[in-house]
C-alpha cells in the first residue's frame, strides 16, 4: 500500500484545523469534509477534539462498524482538564489521546503509529480475502469435479439457493432455475415426493445426525436421475432451525451398476444351483456305475475262471504242459483283473463316502490285519514288532483300515524275499496329530519316486516281480487326505522303506 | 424223513446263464442229491409260491440273486418273508453285489444268509459246500 494516507480532521476551531493541516500536509493527504458522515469519503485516520467528539460519537461507532474488520483509528485532542473524560472514550470511540498543548514530535509519532496499525489491518484483510477467495475456488472446483450440487434452503424466506452444479446435473444453465422450493419439489418423481416430504418434515421436527435421502429427480430431457442427498440444519441463537444445507449427488449410474451386480449375483447363484444339481446327477450316475462295476464286470470274470478251472479239471489229462500253462495264465490274469476291480471300486467309494470321525483302537486294527496275513508272515519267518501300546485315535475308521491293509500288504510283498524280514510299527503323538509309521527292511525304492508312488496306477516294479494293481498307495494317500492328514515315505534301494501317515487330532 | 428231505428241492433264482451253469456244476461237484429248481427272473421265482400253495414240495433253501430282470431279488425276498406260511424257508442271497446298503436291506427283510459270489471257482465250490452242509444236511434230522 504505497498511497498516501488520508487524514480526516474534524476540529471545532478552524484555526486549529489550519495549524494541524499545515503540520501534516507534507506527509499526508488532508481531508476537510463539507459534511460528516459522508459515505463517499475515504480516510485512514480521524482527528477530533472534545466538542466534535461529543457531536459525532454515535457516528464514529457506526463508521467503525461499517469498515469492520478494518481498523479505523480515531485520535482525540484534549485539554488537560478534560483528560479524564477523553480517557473514558478510549477503545470505544477513540483509540489515542494527545493532551494539549501539542508536542509536535509526539503528535507525529502517535499519528504514524496509528496509521501503521491501520495499514497492517488493511494488509491482513487483503490477505484474508485472498485466502478466502482461493479456498472457496478450491471448494467449487472440488464440488464441480465430484459432480456435487449444493442447495441452501432459507427456512424463514422459503427461498433456496441452488448451486450451478446442482442445476447442471439436471441439464439446466445457472439462470434457468429460480430460488423457489418448487424447483426441487416439482421435479421429484411423483412416487417419491410423499416419502421425501415426510422425511424432511420429521427431520425439521427432530433432527438426526446422518440425514440422507434417495429419490428420482427429473432431468430437463424428461428422464429421471437417481439423486442421493445429505443435509444438516443450521440453527439461530434461539436454537431454532433457520437454514437447511445439503448436497445432491447423481447416483443413477451407481444404482444401475448395483442392479447389474445384483442380477449377475442371482444369475451366478442360479448357475451354481444348476451345476450342483448336475453334480448330484453325476454322483448318482457314478454310484450306479460303481455298482454296475461290482456286479456286471465280475460276472464274466467268474465265467472265465470257472470254465478254465473246469477245462483243467475235466480235460487237463489230455492237454500238454503248454496248454495247461495257458489255462493257469488265464486264471491268474482273471484273479488280477478281479483285484483291480475290487481296488478300483474301493477307491471310487472312498471318493464318494463321507469322512467319519470315530474312536479307532489302532493296535487292534494292526493286529487284525496281521492275522489276515498270518500265512505269509509265518512262511517267510517275518519278525513283526509293534512299538506302541493300545491307543484310541479319533479318525475315519474305514480310512485307517484301508491305510493299514495296504501298508501291511506292501511291507510283506516287498520284504518277503530278503533274509530275516522285519516289519516295525510305530506311533508318535505330536501336539496336533498322530504319526503312524510302518517300516520294513525290504527292497526299498529310490527317493526320486517318493511322490510318484502315491499316484494311482504308478508302479515301480514289473508285475511278475511284485504283483499289484497300482492303486494301493493311491488309496492310502486318498484315505489320509480325507482326514486332512498326509502320507509320505522314506527309503533307500536295498535298505527297506518306511511309510508315514499323519492323522490330525481334529479334522 | 431223510428220504423226503433229499427229495426236497433247492430253488436257485439266477438270470445269468454262466453263473447258473457254474453254480449247478459247483453243486454237482459236491455230489448233491437234492433236485435243483431254477427261476430265471423275479417273476418266475414268485410263480413258485403258487405251486407250493397247491402242494408242490417247498424248497429246503432258496438261493437268490439280487440283480434280476422284472422283479429284483430284494422284492422277491420281501414277498417270501412276508408270506404267512413260507416265511420260514431259509433264503440265502448269493450275489456279486457287496454293496453294504443291499446287505442292510436284505437283513432288514429277514434274509438268512448273504454270500458274495467269489470270482475264483475254487472258492465258489467252497461256498457251495458251505451252503450244502449248513442248509442241506444240517436241516435233515439226524
């Protein structure tokens, strides 16, 4: 602010005025008004005396209020006898006091100080205005880019301010919409207006914190948009609502997306239902298939075995060795085929059956399977050691039986050819599981096959060396998986194998 | 009494010709003297009930396959076991099915024994022996 400061001098005696203006005119612009107050006048400081102060004190209050928040300094010149009276005006109508006779230096200093304060107040006000303008611009940009319309309803006049964005949402220019409340209410969908008005009415009566509404709102083009509004109330000093201010957001697209999503979800649910129904049919078919495998596939096998046996019994004497060998090959093939069917059936049943959780006395199960293999165990002089007392596990009984039958049969099959064959059973309790192990000292296998042996139809040996269907360990693995456990093996060729199964205590 | 019993027939209900023939041969290898009557489906089996009512000799044992044309084995079993007079005739299910649900139903209907036909013919002869000993001979008053 480089302009020269303006001083308004209101002194009763014109000679005093002459004196003072002569003193200041070099540095300041002096104003002597024809009349006072005068709204066209601009000044930075008022100098007056006791008489003019008395005359204008009410005007001074108005003048100060008019320019608020700017500071308008008032300096009073007073005689010694009136000091107390003048002092009582300080900070009401008067900001500074000089006692007559005037000391020129003091007067200069005080005037300069007041003008400096005035300048600072102007600078502060400018800065404040600039900041306000900036932030309201930013708010407008934000509201515009977020497509948020504003409305401000004066409850006393019933007039509403609608922001340009509010109007733009429904296709109107700023000057096309008045300040009437009907600009809003006439555009709300007939089916929604009653509900909206009821909610507003209740809200005005007893307001709640998160007021919001959704309604259909007519666009200039006749289509309806979905509008989401949020609002709050502003109360006067008596606590009565005088203003309701809120936002408008166009949620049409969001609503459509939500509807599409809902449709997709219900379609998906429908599809899942269909698929489930299809799966149920497939499972039923599979069950019928396994039933038919157990019944129909075995019948012809019985014919093949029966008639080859009869052929051998009735006509064996008239056949040569080669023909008799053929017959015995037919019969052993039949037996293998039968075993394959039995194993496959059990494997597929395992897939379909529910997992049970029941007490299993593990040592008894081991004993009973050892008994079924008694002939093999005795004839090959197996040493069988069970390294644990009777223990009750909570497990799937069918699964445990499948596991033990297969592991015991395997241990015997792969160890009976070695001298002093041995089978060791172990059971180790862990924090959350049991680990059952079956260890033999048989032919073993290369660890690079340790995973593959658990896959169905995977065999490491030729059928004539070690007969089998290639399903046994796959069944072990499946039975353990069903209990959320796992199966694995450790071995070294020629040094036996140990098979482990882990059974979680809770599955 | 022994003479009468040895003429009491065994009723074999079996649709599969191979199984039928092998069963007959398994019994004949045991030199069984009882005549064997044959029904080739469920309907034929039930037709025997009328004959017994008219005075034909009732069988000493009924060997019943489950999977039969027209009327299945479990239905035949149910009719026999509900018959006021013939429910005492021993019925042995002789089948390929090892379905536990079939076994359960058969026992609920009052079957006397349930034998799963082995594929191995040697074992089948053992089964025939068992049937003969238990139901053919044991039933004869000593």
